[in-house]
């Protein structure tokens, strides 16, 4: 498991957000450092002047009055103590201690300032003697910069604004890519397919234009294929009809029946080839809302009227938005395929929250597992695995597969426990 998002949207948002947060943190740290440096300089200057004023005031007071003024002269970061103070550390001259240097500078040459403790000590003392010889200790207790209570809320608001800005900017930039990906997944070769909007960044708009051009070329090629097959079928109808008429004049009845059987198979092959070519254009049929249960019941009733044992189990129970003629063709092809290899067929219908399921079930011999996908390809025949006596062009399942894809659904074949084949069609409830 990785913490890096898999989507382009998530990765770009993460990179931008991390970069902006790092830049914001660095800016905050620099401002805080500069503020601390400036505050320290101001504090040292104020410390020297304030201590000089306090010392001058103590000089003017009598020794008995001085102790009462110490609390009034006390500050947040330092306080005064009169009299001798026990030394726990060695006293040193001012040298480079900035606080002691500021005090010594403000007091002037008439006072000698000594330091007890180093600069890094949490508490250190400055020692001075008043003019009458009274020792005065200034206990320093440096405190950090005051932290405003509203600062965390401001930082959180800034981070939130950065995150929202990143999310919105990346969404605007990558949304056309998402539209392109969805359009590629739902690519339909029909002339009625809606083109992608050609807007957004230059690269994305160019990709959308290229995709629209590709979709138009695919539609043109398929239209040309359909016209070519229709022309071939039309041209073949005349010689097939002439040959059928000539076979009617043949004296040998057995030979005549063989010729007529071959001509019938040839004509069926031509018609199924045209049907397969046209199956890619199922999206040209307008989508309507219809009662799928009624359609399946009517289809099964037609088969039973023709003496074919076809039954329906289950129900969808809700109208379906799809293309009824294309859906009827899919189910018909699947039922016909099942009746070739089994005595009866069951149509099983159901639904979940987002999909409708139609399963055509039979109890034939099934299909080898390694060829379940291959039989959905055009002109692929697998008679040995089902019934060697049956014919067909190998286009029935291929047509059903093409129509299922055109409706935005999936067709999956699987062998049933106990024998037989299950052809399950799954369609979205709002298929367009």
C-alpha cells in the first residue's frame, strides 16, 4: 500500500499542496526569526534604559525606602534584589553579553557591571553597586516571544485556503482529461455520438480535437464497411436467385436438395454478416424508457407459440432507459444460441441498485473454459464443444457482444454447475 495517490488529479494536488505548504512554512519561519531578532534588539535597548532609570530612582531613595519600590520596578523578564546575593557561579566582566553591555552602556562609566552565568543560561544575574556601596542584583529571566491566540486559527485558515485553491485549480486543469478518459471508455462508432468539448488547456483541447477526429474516422470506416457489405449482399442476391431457379429445374431430387441447402446457408451467411456490421450502430436507435419485464415475457411467449420451451424467471420491477430493439436482438440471439444446443432455455432477470441483469441459461454441453472469450469473436465456431450437428456462421454471439457494448453493458459467458451455459448481460439502469 502506498501513500502516493494513483490518479493524476491526486498526485498533482499532493505535489502542489506540499510545495505551497513548505513555502508557507519557510516564509513563516523567516518572518518569525526576523521578528525575534528585531524584538531582541528592541528589548535590549529598552532593558538598558529601564535599568538605568530604576538605578537612578533607587539612588535618590533612602536605604529604608528602596525595598518597598523593588516590586514596582519589577518587569516580566527581570527583577531587582538589594543586598548581598550568594554567588552560585563565578562573576565575569561584561565582555560580549548583549544584555550586560546594554545595561553598562546606559549606566555609564560610573558603574561596574558584572555578569553571573552565561548567555545560554535560563537565569543569570547582573551585579551592580549603588553609589553608597549597596549591592544590587538584576535577575534576568528571558521569555520567548508572545504567541498570539489567533495565530493558529490564521495558519489553519491559510492552509485550508491553499488546499482549496490547489484542489480547484487542478480540478479545472484535469477535468477535461477525465472527460476524455470516459469518452474513450464509452467510445461508440455511431454517427450520433456526441463530440467532446474542445476547451481547457491547449494540450487538452488538442487531445479532444484529435479524439473527435478519430471518432469521426472510425464512424466513417464502419459506415463504409456497412455500405460495402450491403453492396456485396445486394450483388450476391442476383446470382443466388438465378442459381436457386436453376436448381428447381434439376431432375435429380437429391442433388437439387443439396444445392438448395447450400444456397440457403449462403444467403443466411450474407444476412448475418450484414446484421453484424449494422450491430455497431445500435446507438442510432433512440433510448426510451420501457418495461423490460413485459419485453422478456412477450419474447418468451413468441418462442412458446412457435413450440420452443423458453421460460422467464425473476423480474426487474422497474422501467429501464435503453434501446429496446437492440436489447431484444441481444436476448433473441442468446436464446437462439441456447436452443441450438439444449432442449430448453430459461431467461432469468434481476437488478441491483445500479444495474439490470439478464441471464440466458441452458443445460447443454457448455464451452471449454479457455474458449469462453473466443466464441464472442466474429466467425468463431466451436461446434465440437456443443453439438456437432448444428450449423451457423459464428456471428450470433458476436452480434450480441457488439450490441451489448453499444448499450454500455457487458456480456459474460460462463459454464453452469451441473452442465450448461450461462450468458449474462449486465446493463446500467440509466443506459443511454
